[in-house]
């Protein structure tokens, strides 16, 4: 991933003042795509009328667009919603679903709810950790795979289960999961 | 829309029925087993066989037996097909042409199907959750229509007489809560539906929101009319995308039909609902934390009083009820308070939905009258532990609850009986454990969860849960002595007595309840004291710790 320093024109829409902001984007490949995503985010904030109480929804939108929430994005949200940066950062770090680090191309989310736990979900976590040589919350150095755990996604009847790129798979054995993870890891871009 | 329009829609929808209906479950559980492919294939097969005027393929909510999904049901002849694959769709469609069918069917006398009393989930598995007309045809919005013809005070009285208690866990009388909010001076009030079902292993609220989103909206509208609110918020956890999608769709449909908005059903009552999505925080199930989260803040609880009924969302009087509680309301309005009060036990009225999972044959959702025994739910409806293993314990109430040993399975399920044996009703999650599960491990699992989910505001919870987790780890790793166990018990009491909110106060419950019933498992892991001469005050494990 190339690190590019982008100088962007961002309209802080409620005041109508045009502000310049520098975005150091590690995940941003070109100025055009970044600009478009910022535009979509700004449009979303306009839709919620720049209300501070919509912060969680705005952060969800930002994460959907950028994949994770880095500081320039959080600062941009704070400025546009006229909130202290500390509050935006505080909210982003409080909730488990917000990711502050870039995620891998694929995400393997192992459910560690009670039903999955008693059916051996820890073995699934161990299997992915061994196969991909990463720990929970980490991404492989080649950016292929992220391993995360979640606390019950509410389909306990098919425990133990994993969410592989938003697709729920269960019940799954440690061997089957290892195979799936290996398939992902050996994929060519 | 007025009452006559509602009636017209109901009649039109009922007359629209085709002679043969195939229902395919399209809720999250079956989707994960491939239900959407089956549903698409069923529709395709009906088209290809030219049966579109005879056969109706409907995507329905969860029929309950999730472990056998995807489930497909045909009406003539009445049969339920488990674990259907898309290749079998053709065979099911051909039944309408009286062709023989070799597919495996569920036994219609299966205790899981016959042993339930469905009030809240009466429509699940029958109506199409994505169509307003389908809900209206099943007597939907009749409760609201009847409510609007009565005074708000009468409705609060009805709910009080019905004896309904909060289904979120604490079991606070719903009528009393409504009366408190209704008594607040006129002005801005809110109704919040708590759909932040964070308990791992509980999924009944997800099912209710997915299968009968309109029923939740109807319950909210009745509640709002009764307490004098005009704005509602549904707070749903982000882990439930289908529930969010269906609620949003239901709100759009209801608003367009005039069942939400201004002048609802020709009355002077106005009510709007918006959805707020969580972002993964268990503590947001606590009402003051939930309000903070709706306001866009970190989900941290605050001391009560003032209770949300006095000062809640934006400091206005706020009624917060759980999804299942609100979804029960329309049925009470339709059938009357006495009808509801006749079901259940003296202090716990009505039915309760339980999600049974873990080491169990039939996993899924069951709705049974209060007072049904745990044994009935786990062994008869659930079919017991598979693989010939012995049942060891049933965990109820999630991280705030406790483990009930097999010998106490004859306990009736109601709020008081469960708390008397050291557990709680909770939101209704039941995890069955067999002889291979080690109770200290289970206790540590829940403590890890609580330590992870503690918001960090108060010290007993933030520090106490981490220390409890360390002590449990020491015990499991066989590094602990009797002194450590004594300290564990002491610290459990301290965390329970001094934490700010329910999360901390109930975090020691899994430890205390497993210590109460499975003390020998802990003792077997202990090491002899490091300095045998040194004797600390001996505190035997109290058996009435909770």
C-alpha cells in the first residue's frame, strides 16, 4: 500500500466556508476516490442535519466508506459536526465495532457467544491464529486477512459459527475453517 | 388511513389467498443455512411449472426450530420440511399437483411444535414480515385501533391489570412504569424500544424484530398514546442487519399508510419512530447507557434516580421497554387484560420466549407460559442433550445470570423462582451444558466478557472484573490456593454491592452460582497453601451467596 499525502478541498457544509485539509491516507489509493468518499460522507452528515447525536451513525457511514476510522477522518467528522475531537475519538474508541486500524482484504469473525463457546469456538480462534500466524485483532502482514472475535451475533442454533466476509457460516469445524482461511491466504489479487 | 381502510385492506388480503401456500423461513438463522437460495428456487419452480395462480410462495419469519433450518412449510397437505436444499424445491412445489413427496418431514406431533403457547410469536412463520398487508390480515393494528378509542388512563390500567412485567431481565411491572411516565407533566416525552440484545446466547428479540417488525411498532404506538409521547426511538444493535432493514421497511410502510405520523387512524394522535443503531457495547442494554448512546455519546450509565421515567432522553420523561414487552402489548389490547392475566403464575403473567442453544437436540426459539418447568423446556421441547451425554447445567440470564444444576430442573420458570436459586430470568437466553463443560471455565468466560464490556466509569466494575478474571485464571491454571478462592468470593461480593449499574452488580453472578452448585470443581483445582504454617481466616464457601 502506498502512502500518499493528499491535499483536499473539503466544504464544511454547515458554515459554507471552504476549508483545506490534509489527509494522510494509507488506504487511499487516489485523490479521486478519496474525494468521492469524503463527498458521500459530507452528504450523509448534511442529511442528518449535522446533529451531534447522529455521531454514531456518521461513524458507521465513515467506516463503511473507508473500511476503518483513522485520525484525519475522525477530525473531519469532528469539525463538520462541530464537536470536540476528543468526543469523536472517545466514541470511536468506546464501541467495539469501530475499527481504528486498516482491515485486511478478508475478515474472519469468530463468534465467542456462550453457545459458540460451549461448542468449542476457542478451537476455531486457535485454528485461525495458527493458520494465519496472527492474534485476535490483528491483520496478516500481506493485508490478506484480519481475525476478529465478536460477542454473539444471534444465530446460536448453528453454533459454532464464524462470519466470513459478512457471510455467516456454521456449524463449522476447526479443520474446515483452517482450509477456508488457507484458501483466502493463497488467493492472488 | 381510517378504520374502514384498515378493514378493507384486511379483507382484500384475506381474499387474496391462493389454494396452496408454501412458506419458506427467511430469517437470519435459516439464511445462514442457505434459505434465500431455497426461497428463490421455490419461486422459480412455481413460475416454471406454471403454477403461479395456484401456489403462493411466501418468505416468512422464524418458525422456531432453527437447528433444522432451512425450514419450508406447505399448507395442503400441512407439512414442515427440515434442512431443505434448493435441489428439493421442485419436489415441494410438485406436491400441489398431488405428486408424491419423498422428502423428510417433521413429525406434526413433535413436542417442539405442540408444546408451545405462542402469543408474541403467534405470527412468526406465518405472515410475510416484509408486507404490511400481511400483518394487517393477521389482525395487525387492531390493538392500536382499539387503544385509540379508549382514554390513555384506561390503557395504562389495562396493562397494570394484565400483570405484564418487563421482558428485558429485571421484571419491573410494565403498568407501573407506564403510569410513572404518564403522570409526568405534559410536554415532550419519548418512548424507546430497547433492541440492544447483548446477552450472548439470547436471540428472541432479534427474531421478534425480524419476524414481526410491525408488531413492535404497534406496541410502541400504543405505549406512546398511553403515556402521552409523540416520538419514538428503536435502538437496535448493529449485529442485527436484517432486523434493522425490516424495521426500517416497516416504519416506511406504516408511515405511508398513515399508521404512524400525524392523525393516526383518524384520531388526533401523532407519533413518529426513528431507528438508532448501536455499535457493539453490551452495557448499552442498561437504560441510562442506552439513552447516552442515543444521544451520540459513549454508552455510559449514570446513577439513578432520576429514573428515565422522570428525566431520560434529552432530559425529558422517557419510557423504555424491551422489544418483547412492547410486542406483547397489541395482544393484550386485542384480547383484554383478564385473558393475559389468566396465563402464567400468580406473580409472573403471560408467556415468555426462550432461545435454547448449546448442547441441545432442538435448538431455537420456544414460547411457553410462565411457570413451565425448566425440565419441560430443556428436555421435552429441547429434546435433551444429544450424543447420550448427561445434562449438567442450564445457564439462564447470560453474563448477569447463573448456572442452574440438573437437579434443580423442576424449578418453574418465573422471576421469583429463578432468583431464589441464584439465577435470573434475564432476557430469555438458555444455554445447555453437558458433563464435559467445566464450570470454572464457564465462569471465567463470563467474567472475561464482563471485564471486556465494562464501560470503565466506576472502579468496582472496571478493576474488580479484571481482578476476578485473574483469580479465576489462577484457579483454572491450578496455581491458586484456598486463600485465592476466599478472596474471589470476597471480591465477588464487593463488586456486586458497590458497582454503579446492572453490569457490575450482576457480573459476579455466574461465579457465585457455579460456586454454589459446583464448589467441588473449584476445590479440585486448588493447590495446598504456599506457607502451611500461615493460616488465614477460614471462610468456608457460603451456600447462600446470592
